[in-house]
C-alpha cells in the first residue's frame, strides 16, 4: 500500500511537510514561501516551561501554526485530527493510506530510530509524512532526511504517542481542498506584517525584546545558577537555534530566502536588499552559537565570556529591531 509521493529534502520539518504535501496536491510552493507566508519567524522565551531541564526558548511559533496560517492566507482547507487511543490513530492513518492520501504527522524525536543518536532527545514537535505501509513498516518521508525511510508499526505508534511537553497525541493532518488559483501576493504581505508585529511586540519575552531579555540573563546565570547550569541553558539556546531551528541561525537564512522570492513576486527591490540584511543577521546568530558552544563544551579561552555572549546577543537584538522596522515600512 503506497501512494505516488515525491520526497523533497528541506531545512525544517514543518515547512518541508507542508511544501511536500501541497506539491503532491498540485500547488507548487517552496519551503521558504511556506515559512514566510505562515509567519514562521519568531522568538519567545518561556522561563515557566522547562524542556530538557532548561527554560523553553523557541525561534518559531507553536507547532502547527505555520501550516494553519499558510492555509488560511491561501484559502486552503487542512484537516487535523488528534486521538485518544493508538488504535483509533492507526485506523485513521491506514484509512488515509488506502485512499492514497499521504498524511503529515507530529511526532516525538527521541524514539525516531533513523535519527543519529546525538539528534534523539525529548522534543515532541517534529513533523513527517507517511505515504505508505507494508506488512511490517510504514513508509516515511521525513523532509530533513536526504532519502525516504521506514519505521516499524510499533516504532511509529511510539513516536505518535510520545509523552511530555507538546505531546502529539497521534496528531495527523493533510490538505482536503487546494484552490486552483491562490492570492500569493496578498498572502505574502499578510505573512510579513504578522512577523513584523510579532518581532516588534511590546512584550518582554517575545520578539526583539525577548532576545534582549535572554541576553541580559546570560550575564546573571553563572552567578545565580552556577556554571554547570548556566552552560546547560546556553546549550538549550543553541540546540533550539541550530538543531530545532534547522536551516541555521534560528531560521534567519530560510526567511532571507523567502524575502528573495517575495521581492520577485511583489516586484519590490527593497525586499531583495532586506534579504541580504537578514542573511547577515543569520551569520551573527551562527557566530553566537559557535562561541556559546565553545563555552558549554569547556573549549573557550576567552575571559569574561558570559558578558561577551550577552553583548553579542544585544547587538543582534538591535539589528533585528532596525531590520523589522524597515521590513514593515517596505510593504506598507
């Protein structure tokens, strides 16, 4: 039992699943365009929510919101289901596969057997596509992998019902209506405006202000929490930025690619310039990640390194504030 599904590798799972499912349903849309229209660029610091024993940090909005916003702005209809039991989740997926409907799933990463060990940790917001089934395995298109792969029936059930924060509860989703014509220009503008609102929000833990807040905390963590815990918190920042925020730089490179496409579609040269500016900001995020990783791996020789990292992040926050104000003006 197998659908005629084409696998395309992508930088990030939710964007890749959305792009691949829509291509399968006749709408040729790139991963960066999915990300930009779906307002995927974000920053939030949640000290009251612990992930891997450290405060939660995210460079993107809640799981599912990118595809949901994309669907709303392009006039698509997406069906989402969660399940109270493994049996009902299996039945629904198998029914889709019988009807040649490749289906997106939200799963936990820890028990994905085809992932290298160093990438398997407790994170429940990964996305993949199931496009077929054999007597022993499900056929998997995981967009962050180069090629298609498989999971046994038991393995897939385990990751669909992983426990902990953002528990997927067997979540399954797929397009049920894709218009022949979509308003790409209008959707791009809405997506950009939403991202600018989020990143310039007057909230201390969100957007540019959230980046500044974390920057100031980095100076305090070694004294308040001790070096071991401070380094664990730094590792959390980098992991969410470079591994969960795949594509590097906390999604800044993907957003730069989106602006490059948007510049052509909207015939707006300013967006092309801003694309280059966002790439430069992404480079700064990556430099920060490299320096932070040296610290938590005990390989840094710099004196007063926590203050140095804090100052690097403050510079990034300043540049992003300027950037998003210019981006807002460019599409008004």
